[in-house]
């Protein structure tokens, strides 16, 4: 079981499951939501450009994350090799490496429990609570932070303590929530010495020191999220405590919801892929071996229960006892993943970009699933019973692969929807120029939409600046906002001047003056088609605003960025 050949087969199965579930249609993927803010500017970046942005990030700690330059490097590298699909190949490799690291950690814990190792690793790779593995910016930054944590975890368990602390420190510089999980890592140690409590206190003090120094630096540098936290500490603490408790329960729901969603929406393509996946999974699971059932009397549990006026003893294998002991640690891993989630409270997202709040829980959920599977497998007595359990696991994982296909369908559909949308916008508004404000009223919500990723999002106002290289002398390049309410509801009169409340899209929201001849109003009909309002005047809050009249095509004179070729249809 421990041969290199066997491990390679397992890793190939893990890579296959991950790829089919999250990246099978990568040649049909595009950019989505947060991607637009972070990726397009660096698609054609030179080595000099990357050097400058790395230097800026390391010295200025943008958003408190000095390693936020990582997505820029991956964007330039992947696009230079294979265009947009090249970016997704890198995303797949990042997630695959994380899966391999989980495999190493679980195998270190129980090298003889194949079901424990494989089921936990597959749960991590197919983790249904987070639906953003396909989102590039999340793979490039958040999953890299997961990699830093998993590396630190493995190094710690192998007793390379200094290297483990240096690795986990990188989590604070990328995606902070992963850092909190390291508080629970010592509980995974196989043989806890009599000095465990003393060592754990020292371990915790080191992590608290890291947190304090990071917080202090970000506070002194005026980082906005730290400022918001400092201004309302009590509220943040309450939200963190509630998330700490609610997180595990939310994941229990989501790991059951995903297979149900797959069955509900299954089509022929899904059925074929899921069937093939089941067969491959079963071939590997069937050959997994379990450890021997040496009966060892447990006195540990009886002593603990005796202290609580209970007397309980039983006979079980060492593996069973060891598995049971790790259950509290697994739940702790899940809860710790939500300690810093007060910025995304409550952590109840079931689909879309905000499910990234569940990313730190993936390791704990996978550990809990592995423990449950391994424990049941160790308890079962007959080969038929073990085969039935393996079949159930394979069926469940094939459903999770199907759920991943559903998510991919939405990503493919969204990219096509976006292409049609932005092509229509450019056709309807070829006269946009400096100070142009484009408002699309989508009151009837007839625009084509997708559930697992948004086709129109907070990033819409920056997309035009990613498509075109507007003249540097333009102080206010064109922006587009899609509103699901009427525009007038966002207008108000301040100091006898008509203003409108700009939706939050670059980390702030403010009131802007509505200028005559700069506003383009768009609406959708009952079929979802977009049309331009050509009335000369529109009235908001009893004030007349001169609408920008349709003019000559100015976009033909504007230089195009690389995104134009990717997003705009001829």
C-alpha cells in the first residue's frame, strides 16, 4: 500500500476528480467578477511591469496583503503561454498541489487506513461548500494561502517547526483566515508528550505575536479593514463568535445539499461523466486495504468519564481509538476557519463568490469526513459491509463531481452572457467619452443571469476601462452600472444640486453630481434585450437632466486592450 506506484495511482485519481469537477470546460471559461479588477491589466505585462507591481505591493501592503501580487504574476505567465486557458491550467495546478498536500498529511496520520486517506483527500478536492475554485482570482490568491497553510501543517507534523512558522506566516500576507487554523495543528500530533500543554502555550504565543505585529503594522499604515475593525471591535467579536459556532453546522448542510442539487439537475452529459467517475473511484476504493483489528482495551476514555462520575470502558483497535480522539480537532479546524469571517457575516452563502468564506473550513470538513469514513470502515466486520461502504462513498463523490459540473455550466454560460452583454453595450453607446455615465435599469430583472457566478456584478464599472485604453487626459473614463431598481431611487438633492448615490465598487460609495449631457440611460424589454432611451430630457427628483444625445462613434479612435478581443464579438 505504501509503494510509489500505489501513491501515483491515488494522486492521478485525485487529479482526475479535481479536473473533471472544476476545470473540465476550461477552454470555455473567461473572466468573472473580481477577476476584472485584478487580472486584465497584467495579461500582457512585461517582466519590468511585474517587478514594479511586486515592489509596490511589498512596500505598501495593499489591503494589508503584500503577497497580493501573486495573481498578477500568474496572469502574465499563464496568458503568455496559452491565453485564458493557460490561466486555468495554473489554477488547476494550484488546487492539485493542495490536494496532494492534504493526501500527505492524512497519510502521515494514518498510513494504513486507505479509506481515511482517500476519502478525506477527495472531500477536500471536491469540497462543495466553496463554489469558487473556478474563479481565477480566488485560486491565485486564496488557494495559494491554503497551500501555505497545508505546507506549514505538514512541516509541523514532520517536526520542522521553524519552517512551518515561516510558511504559515505567509497566510497573514495573503488570506488571513487560513492562519487561524494553525492554532489547531498541534492536536494532530501522534504522540503527545507530557510537555504538550507547555509546548502548545508556546505555539499559541508565537501565533498571537504574529497576529499582533501584523495588526499593528496595518493599523499604523491606515489599512481600511483594520480601521473598520478597530472602530467596532465589539460587533466584530460577536460576529466571530457566532460564525465560530455556526460554521460547522452550515457545512453539514452544504455537504448534503450538493449531491441533492446534482441529482435534481442531472442531464445526459452529467450522467455519463458521473458514471465513469464512479467506476474509476470504485476500482481504486475496492483495492484499498484496512489495518488489522487488533483488540486493545482502552483505559483512556474510562478515566476521563470516571472524572465525570461515569464509568465507561470498551475494547477497540488502536486505530479506532486514535480516530475518535481526532474528532474534536477536526471540528475545531472547521470553527477556526470562521474566526475572521466577520467581514462576510453571516457565513451562510450557498453559491457564488461569497462562498469563499467557507474556504478555510475545507481542511476541517475533509478531516471530519475522513475520520467518519475511516472509523466506520474499521468498525465494520465483513468484506461485504466494507464493499457497501466503499460503494456509498464512490456514489457520493461522483455526485460531488456532478455538482462541480453544474457550477462549470454556469461559468461557461456566464462568459457567453458577458460577451453578448458588452458587445451590445458598445453597439448602443459608441459615443461614450470622458465623464460618460451609463445606467442600465434592470428593474424587471430580465437580463440573462447565472447562479453560481454573476454575469453582472460590482466590477461592471471597471470593465470598460479594461476593454479600452482611454486617453490619459480623461479624468472620468466611462462607467456602466446595472441597477435592479429605478435610477431615480438613488438620486437626491444636496445643496440644491442633483446627485446620485454611486454603488460600492472600488471599496467605497459616494454621492456624485449628475451632469447634463453625460448620462446615457439604458433599459431592458420583456425579452431581456437592451435599448437606449433617446429622450432629450429626463426628470429626477423634480429636476430635469439633459440626456447625452446619440453621437458619432468615438470608440473607433480609442486604442483597445487585450480584453477587447476576448470579450467583444465581431
